[in-house]
C-alpha cells in the first residue's frame, strides 16, 4: 500500500496544549460536536475562530461561551444579526464571505483547523489550510473527492498534516497506526445501510423526505443524512479512502453493518482483520484528531457489547442504491469525474431536500451528468472550482426539466 496522504507528526512534534483551534462549520453537526469536546477539556484547547454559514443565533451562542477573537459568516445580513446578538463589551472581528473561511483556514496563530463546512464549499478553505502547512482535522470529505491529488501534492510541499474525522477513515487511521503499509491487503469501510436498508426500488419510488432524514444510528447534517440514505456517502468515502491512504479503488471494500459499532476494518496479508469499535458518536473521531496523538476522556457511556448482542454484516444492494457504484466508476474514469459526480449529487440532494424531485431521481441526475462528461483538466484548484460550478449549472438545468415547481 502506498503512502498516507500527509506526513504524521512524531509525538514530540505535536503542538503543545493548549492547542489553538480554528473551527470551520462550527454551527453544523460536526462543529457542535467539536465544541462539546472543547468544553470537556478547556485546559487543552483555545478557540481562536469560529466560522458558521447563516445560523447567526447559534454562532452567537457559541461565541458567547468560547469567546474567540474572530468569527466568520457567509453574508452581510448574517453578520449584522450576529453582531446584534453578541453581549456588550465583547467585540470579535467578524469576517464575511467565502474569502473569510480561506483567511481563517490559514490564520498564522492556529495550531489546528477543523474543516467541517458541508459540500464543495469546504474545498477552498481546506486547500488554504494545507497550503499554509496546518494540521487539518478533515471532516469535509468533499475536499478529497474533488481535489485529493492536489491536497496530497500540497501536503508534500508544505508539510501539512491531515487527520481524518470521518468515522470510517478515522477507524482505518487508528487500525493502521504502527502497522507496515506493505502488509495491508484491503481497507473495508462499513456502512449502516441507512433508513432504507433492505428496501427495493419499488419501495424507494415513493419514500418521503422525512423517511430519508430518519437515520437509524447517526445524528448528522441534512446533506450527509440524505447521502447516507442513497449510499452516496459510502461512495464518497471510497474515493476519500483512495486519496487518504493512496490505494486503488479495487482495494477499498464496503460492507453493510447495520449496528454501526464497527466503524471500519483493515485486512492484512496474513488474513488478520483489525477493526475499530465504538459508540456511534462523532465526538470520538473528532477528539482523536484534536488531541492527536493523545486520547482524552469524553462524556459518553461505554459501549455495552453484551447489550448489543449481535454484530451483523451484509453486501450493499447496488441495484437499489446505484450511487455507490457511480462513485466507484467516477473515481476510475478520471480526475475530473468525481467533481462532476459530487456537483450533480449536491444539486440533486438540494432538490430532494426541497421536495422538488423524488428519491430515485437522485441517482438518475448523477448518472446523466457523468454520462455527459468527457473528462477535462483538473490540475489546479481553479480548474476544479470552474468544473464544479459548470457541473452544477448543467445538473440544475437537466434536473429542472423534471423537478416539480422548479
Ligand atoms: N455529521 C457527521 O456526523 C459527519 C460525519 C462524517 C463526515 N461529515 C462531513 O462533515 C462535513 C459537515 O457535515 P455536517 O453534518 O456537520 O453538516 P451540517 O450539520 O449541515 O453543517 C454544515 C456547516 O457548514 C456551514 N455551511 C453550509 N454551507 C456553507 C457555505 N456555503 N459556506 C460556509 N459554510 C457553510 C453551516 O453553517 P450554517 O448552518 O450556519 O448555515 C454549518 O456550520 C460534511 O462534509 C460531511 O460530509 C459529517
């Protein structure tokens, strides 16, 4: 197995505590879990900056508690609302717009940047953090899906460190720790199967948004919850694993494990499997990254294996959930194809979240977008961002023909 995407800091090189953090996507599911970790260990972490999108109320609450010197939001209206909600005497700098996230990602004083904006909007800040040589706790899997090759190059150039927050990749990271990469045979990603596990296409024709948002095990943001229900999340994670661990797509297997207790496994040359188990709570992976290479206690009940009783496994149903196949094919087709896959998926999920298209239109929109793409340059961030924008326009136009009320 080739090399991990970035260098790993030797324990003696790791930033001392208290670590100074920039949290991008602070108002999201990952961001709020990260702040729970910080709150549990105030002596270990100092929050330098918090970036939200449009949720001024939550960002103001977080700012009141953690008192960062800097805040960022997506637009001027949100910035005004935020300012009104801050207490007298506390006047952090408030930055606005996509450039604000890029600036915070490269903040010179920061020891660690949590990249937890959702979607392709997370790419430019992730890339900026890597270019600035930061340690990046990476939740935004879309960054790697779109530009894993550029991020690998930039890590080599600057010495930046990537620590994977996604629970599956964090599990692999832990299972690979101290192992010789040449002994690895396969990486095995587990998938919960989502709310529609075991259902066929006939059933999926009429499923509602509320059903799709009702994930059996994990509490997450809306976009990733829908990705989980279509299995696109697992497809994006296969691509993420290829980039993180430098493996071929054929070396990344997936298995449905409905209990979400085993977060992923590494298979070695001798047939051994090393698995990572834990409660399905993102605080564990987040804390592992924030405190790396130390482990810190978390306010979570220990896993009661006897109460869980059985751990089961099954093959993913690629006929009912074609998104996993589409992601694998896109990765194999060329460097630009995953950007098209991701853009079409984000457009389709947004339309589904607005109840403008039925569930089964999601994979159709993605498949059509990939079929129409011949491949193009993806050699720079600018190439990729331009392709992302163009693919969104095309996917919206194609989906508009069928989206009710669009
Ligand atoms: N949730 C999980 O358990 C989980 C697990 C593994 C990986 N991940 C990955 O982590 C990332 C975040 O997921 P999430 O579930 O935390 O998402 P989420 O709950 O939807 O939160 C998204 C965050 O991004 C902000 N945001 C949205 N659009 C933005 C934009 N255009 N520019 C800047 N900020 C923007 C949101 O701000 P506002 O809400 O203030 O508008 C919010 O802070 C995703 O890439 C996801 O795949 C999540």
